[in-house]
């Protein structure tokens, strides 16, 4: 693994309220990493909460994004390619009901051993929309550890809004390091202590 893929110190096994930012450009493997970490945490007996946003593909073409409840594994549609909805950013149109569901998943999972949030993006950090209501939950730090996906150009905004210091843990994921990062984080997660 390259020396700069993980900056800052990973939390100790029994630390609570730590936030680790996961960053990388599109298609770097951020969501896949979180899906793997979710599975590893569950296998280790850790309670998982929050949500992920895996892509939806038809014949190898990304046609949308789903919302996955990190606790139950249930999925609902989050976004589709196009601008037909009331909420859109980039090339996606988002379902308002899915944002509401994501907030419910986050509220229900805010005391989990491992809290996952995929992702804090321009809707939240620039426009104050989408899952912006989850930011106060991250600031409250009631979880064991939170793994939060954020794009590279929004790292500073995420740190500021979540209340993280400049040297807080940051994991940069790309095609060259994603397997090594996954292996290191899975090993680290297996050493986490479940919260009472």
C-alpha cells in the first residue's frame, strides 16, 4: 500500500466517536470498500448503522443509484440518470423519499459500533440539502466509529462541517490501492471492540 493512502492515525480498538473520511474520485471503489467493511464488521459481531449508495447497473451501464440500509441490507431506489425529478445534481435525479429514508437509517444507526455514510456530497456540503440532517449526528459522535465517503474536492468542507481537525484520519482510495486499503481496514475493523 502506498504510504499516503491513509493519513492520520486510525482510532484505537476501543475508541468511540471517531470519524474517518474515505475519499476518491468516481469509480475509485469507495462504495465497494464500504460494502466490504460492512460485511467484515457484521462478521466480527459489530453493530452496523447508517447507509450506503451502491450503483445500479443494467448490462454494465450505470443507470442509477440505490440506497442500502447498512443495518438491514434493504435497498430502495435513490437516483436515476436524468433530470426528471425535483432534486438533481450532476447527471442524477434523486428521490426525495430516499433522502428521508437515509435520514431515518442514520438516526436509527447513530449509536452503532460502525456507522457508514455514503456519501456526503455537494447536495449536503454545498447546498445544505439531501442528507445534510445527518451532519449533526456525525458531530454528536454517539457511534463507535464512522466511515464517511466524501469527494476529494469536498474534504475541507466535510472536516469543517463535521468538526474534524485537519489531521483527522483520511483514507484516499484509487484503483492502485483499493485492495490493500480494504485488507488493512478489514483487519483493523476485526480488532474493534463492540460497544456495550
